[in-house]
C-alpha cells in the first residue's frame, strides 16, 4: 500500500515510465489518452524518442539508463547508473506525490519499479511482447499487476499477477482516416505498405528492393518506409517507378495501414498491434537479432490469428517473398479472409482496459 494518504479531492497523479522505442512509448501514450482527468508526468531518457513525442504533452523527467550488457566493466557502469536513476526516480515520486506508476517495460522500467517498491507506490507494468523482457521477468512480481498484450506471455511469468488486455494503440488506428493527399493511389488498385521500422531495417529493405519490380509489374502501388538510417544510405536496386514511393518515416501510418491491402513488416509488438487494429494482413520478416528472437515469437502469435505469414530474413527467401506477394495480389479473396480474421482477434478496448485497471488500483488506495 502506498505511503501517501490520498486526497480524494485532487486529480490522481500518474508517473509513466516509457522510453526508447515506439514499442514502449506508443502504448503508454495510448493508455494516457484514456485518462483525461489524471495528472500525468513522464519518466524517460533525454536522447530517446520520448523527448520529441512526449515533451509537448506531459512534463518529462529524464534519467540516464542503459541495458545491462557488454563487457563486465560496461555492466558495472550500467549497475551504477541504475542505482543513481533509482534514487532520482524515488525523489521524483516523493516530491510529485504520485499515486501510481505505469511502465511499458524496457530499461526505464527498472528504476521506476524499484523506486515505487521502496516507497510503497503501486506499479503496473504492460508487456507487449510474446517473450517478456528481462526487466519484466525480474521485477514483474513487484508490480500490483502485469498486463499482457498476448496470452502466450503468461507462461514465462510464473507467480506473477497477469491479465491479458491486448496492446493499446492510439485512437486514430480505430477511427476512419483519409488516404494521404500526397499519395494519389486510385481506389480499388492494390497497395502494399512496407514498414522497415523507425530505426531502419536494412535486411528487410534489401529483400523488398530485390522483389519490388515484379510486384510493380503486377499493378501494385508500394509505399516503402525505410527508417531514417536507411534513407541516408540508399541501397542500389531501389525501383524508379511512378507507383513506388520511398520515405524514411511518415506520421500517418494509421492512414496508410487502413488503405493498404497488406503490409510487409518487422514484427515488433507495436507494429503487430497496429496491424491488428486496422485489420491489415501482413507478411512478417522479424528482426533476426532481437533479444531472444522475440520478434519471431511475436510473429508466430500473429500468424496463428490467421492474419498472414512469417519468413526469415535471408537471400534464400527472396523467391519465397516474391512469389508469396504475387500470389496474394492474384488472389484478393485470400487477403480479404486474413483481414476478417485479424478484426476478430483485435483488442480495440485495450487502452480502456488499462485505464480501468489503473482506476481499480486507485480505488484500492482509498480503502
């Protein structure tokens, strides 16, 4: 139980700890959308994406955090960093009189959970991946609840109070969005969205570049989101075609996914949640170096919904990639059925479920 005596007349105060990638930051933003009457502040790292996405909406407290990896000396430095960050977070919680801590996992979750535990402030963790991260497995038992994006995750968390809610996505993915005005894609013509990831995905981008000409010849339109790093070092063989557009990043992903017949994508938990929300079938090529191959396991859960296929990143799979997409283009009824399967498996109320869970914990504090 929290050491703070809650003033029922004041708005509830929530510290959100979410940092680094869209897979951590975007679900937290989607949950925050569902708590308009709460006073929300954010815990993050100064040079990560939350500095741009969060600062305009919520007060951002920055600590220095990195993973416990590398050489023994680097691990010692990271442990010292964790100690300092935990003390800083503890002070933030005390001075801000926060009622609850919410985290979406990753490195920043460690000081948030440890500081909350030290002060008796309840913590809620949301884990989107099929295989939970190291912090979730190590510290999940110290949270009041661990909410899950996928049911498969629970088997990795014995003894932890878990609840399957799905992964929250921002509201625009569930409401109709117009086709972007700068992309004159005719109604009824096949459109493929390629999502290489915000940090770039060189292997996926190379595979698509090698196959795209065949898809264009079949009449497809293609928007290829390469990631910022790839935009600065374009690969040879990129198609020069009026129906092919290449961008490092676009903010209107909801619009693009709603218009796309299908996507070719990595298998980060957030990307899969957005594909589910829009009912967009996908050919998934997981990042091969993800920790514990978790993207591949995410992809398997998506495929089990009947929403697409998964293949490994490899030159050996170029023909398989080329032919799979050509088959989908030639048989649109296959795409329609996959879209129907995904809509049945979606979790449109995931954000509301998380908000309800936080409200329940708040009510427990008042008893």
